[in-house]
C-alpha cells in the first residue's frame, strides 16, 4: 500500500508521496514521485499499485519523451496512459498466473508550453483519466481512507500552497498513525503556476515529528473547548436511572 496526494490550488500544485515499499515481511524505501522537466515542460507522476508495472510504464514514457513533443498536459497524460496499457498487456498473462491484479492508479500534474494553467489528472489502470478542477482540489491514491477528513474541511481552490502543504502533511500523518504500511520518509514536490519549475524536498521523521506532536496536542485542546451542553440530555438519563434504582 502507499499514500500519494495531489493538490491543485490557484497558486499551483502540490504532490506528497510516502516512500515505504512492503513486500511480504520486507520493507524498503523507494522514491514514488517521478519528475520530468525541460524548457516549458514540467510534470510529476505518482503511482499506487504494483511497483514492477509502475517502473516499466515510467521507463517507456521516459523513452517516448526522448523523441516526442507534447505541448499540453492532456496529451502527455494520454501518452502515459498508452504506456500503462502497454505494460498491462505485456504482463497480463504472468500477473494472472500469479494471482495478481493490474491496479496501477496514477496522479499526473504539471504545466506544458500551451497550457493556460497548471493541471492535475487522475489516470485509471485502464488508461482513461479525469481532470481535477473546481470543487475537487485534491486526489489521493493508495491508502486513501484515513486522511481525507482534514482535506475536505480545509482545502479549496483559493488555499495557498503553504496551507496545502500543511494540510497535506497532516493528512499523511493521520494515515501514518492509522496504518502500518504508510510511513516516513515523504517526498514533496511543489509547482507554482506559470513557473515551469518543480522543486522537491524529502522529509524524514525527525524533520516533522514535532509537528505531529503539536497537532495531537492541538486536537486535544480543541476537543476540550467543544461545548458539552448537547450531551446533557443523554447523561441526565443515566442519572435518572441511577436515582430510580
């Protein structure tokens, strides 16, 4: 399992991915964000699913970029989707024989020369995709259930990239403490609109552990300040039962 988060706000794009790879009882650290940059061409790719299939699709796409030119993001996404389908076709027999399901989901974000703005896409294993836009500022693949609450409550298209990163990390942290197959280090990629430049940073546990602790303390304080008047009706019944007995 993995955790990959893509966020699109007016200011730009954010990508967060954990680096834990689990195979049986073995755990390793491997990069899950692939970044491609050249003149007026900036995009990142994150995947969840079988690592071997992911690596094959990315290698095929890298080879394609050596000769092909794409001026818009959707064209690059289509091209990567073709490489995903190619890998699926090549590995179908062996995967079926091993009882494995082809389940490569992909987040692709960036901006190419003729895009009027930065774009964020979710690509399905079948090679089809949807573009994230207004009303859907983020997408999560992999272990997606535990960290959505804070994203839904906080993020909108007007959020700053700093708020997006803060919220994104807390979403990852919620997933980390609820699952044993998502953990540090995490890789972060940030793209500012029209810059055609993606910056990347890796955070280890010691870099952000104090933020995790602060967040837990802030949650406890917030809970202490939540009104309890609404609970009186329930607990009064307990007292009435106690008195009646």
